[in-house]
């Protein structure tokens, strides 16, 4: 990572530069704002360490110029006047973090490491998204939240390897979609992707479903039938809801995975199999192992790599993007009223993305106009309790209402609304996007 240090104190610059170069970073320095901007325009800089007070130009002015030219630049502000007020101000200006002088070098290293990890995750997530745009998936991977960026980064790393992968997540979070992404990004992308819904197969038919059967193997077996393992040869076998596997079948599945061979029902011939296995569950398999309803050896065999898909209530920033995506798909020009969208985002969506899409389909069908209003929201969304939830959610609800109130009071003139709230216009626009607030007068 290329780091630009901007400070008018030569000793401070040299100390930080020497420390960071010893840690393996590429570093350039500037003694003031004008020099920093010249370097910024000519050097590929990912992170800037900015002194807050300098002779020719303050750090917040320098950062404002940099943000206009490159909105993705990351910044840590360094100030000799540390306080809560200063911290709030530099964060409002777009800095990722701030440090007080004298700089704690270990704390600085921790902050740089965190930013570097976020940059790597975002870059890998972009690679996944760019690749999947060219593939035929039932839906795109929607969501730019930190949680989804981290998930896509892990998908990027898991896809090229052949190790069994376990995907955990609540119902409706998109476990099958993530499994397909791993398949399409991996070495087996040209092979088949075969799914088995373990919750939908009758126990008496499980063995035949997975391994196939010979003609006459049992009553009704009028022809030879290949099982899902054979159909997935040279490709990927996706075991959805693997926690529903009967104990007897768990032992047979474990044997197939260990020996990489199967026997069709009614046959003694060993057939070699070459499949990558991806499993998914919405159940707590560790708890099931402790209770004796899931084999411990099978759990460890399936769980070489583990991915967790967070529920929507833990990544509310993605709700607006998902809603816009499904409105584009199903809505035929229908949009949300800001007040209705504000309430929609607060809903917990126990059914996650699947429930969100179904609610959008329902509202699009029954809406009496081109705008979805409060009266168009389903009762469970419209009548959700106001005072429950985590402190962070309640504070977010208060902030959302304050933003709406200020915008309406100032006729949706964002500059005036931002001034009345004591924040910058850029921060106001960011928060409007975060909470799905749109100009109701436009």
C-alpha cells in the first residue's frame, strides 16, 4: 500500500516515514498542502496521513480537495488538539480515523492494518462482482455493506481451492447463490452444478437420490438411475440444508467423501467420483453434534472452509440497494415514498432477502399508484414496534427522523439542511443514501 504523509514538521515526517518503511510500506511525504496535492495527483496513493493544522493549508482543506478528485481515498487525520469535538469533525470531513500527537506508533499500525484489510476485501469483492456480471445467475449479488464486502472477499479466496465448504446463514440469506458463485469462480466452472435439497428428499429415497440405483434394486426401480454424485462428476455437488440428513445417511455420505467412491443401490461395483462438495445449513451443526443428531466426523469433513452470510438486520445498509434492485425487476417504474422507505428499512426481515423480494412483489401488485406509500406497506412492516431493538438501531431511527425533518424544513435544499444539522453537505448526502432518503418534492 502506498502511503502519503503530510506534515509541516520535518521530524514528525521523517519519524513516521522511517517507521512505516521498516514495516514494508511504500511512503512519500509532503511538507504542506500544496505539495501534498501535487504528489497526490502524480502518485498512486491509497492512504494519506494528514496533519490537521499546517501553515499553508489545514488538513481538512487538503482532504476536501483529495476527496473531490478521488472519493475512494482513505485518510487518517493527526491532530495535536485531540477531543471528542475534533474527532467528530474530522470524521464528518471524510477521514477514516484520527490520532493525537504524539502519535502512538502501535495504534497507528493497527489503524493502517484495518484500512489495508478493508481495501483488499473491497478489491476482491469487486473482482467477484465483475466476474459474476458475465454469468447467468438468478439474481446478482447485491450489497455494498462492509459485511457483504467481507463475504465476497472470502468467496474470492475459497473459489479456486477444492476443499469442502460449509455455508451458514438464516433462511433466505442467499446460501445457494453464494454456492453458485463459488462454483462459477472456481476451476470447475465448466462442469455441472448439482443441487440436493436434503430437507425435501424422503428418508427412504436418500441413498438412491445421492448414489443412484440399479434396475430391480427395489420395488419400482424399473431402470438404472444415476445419483447426484455421478451427475456432479467433474463439477460441484451442493448439499442444501445438510442438517436435515438422517443419521444413517450421514455415515454413508461420510464414507463417500472419505473414499471418493460410491456404490449404486443394488450394486457392489465401486464408482470413482470427482466432485467438489459445498454444503449449506440454517441450523447450528455444532449444537446438533453435541446433541448427537449430527455426526462429529462428518461435520469436520464438510467444514474445512466456512462462510457465514449475515442476516439483513445486521446489514441494513444493503436493504435500500436490494429494494431498488427488486423494484427495477418487478416494479415497472414504481418507487418508494421517503417516509415509507424509512419505515421499510427498519423492518427486521426474518425471511431475509427472499422475504424482502416477496414483499416488494406484493406491494408492486397491490399499489394504487406509481409511488409506494405508508398505506401500501404490509401490516407487519407498517406496525413494527418503535421502541424495541438495539441501541444502535434506535439511534439510527432518531438520526433518520432528524435528517428528514431538516430537509423538509429547508425545502430539501441540502446545503441549508446540512448547515442546520452541523454537518457537511457531503456527509448529509452519504446519510441520505444510507437511510434511503429521497427528495419528495422532485
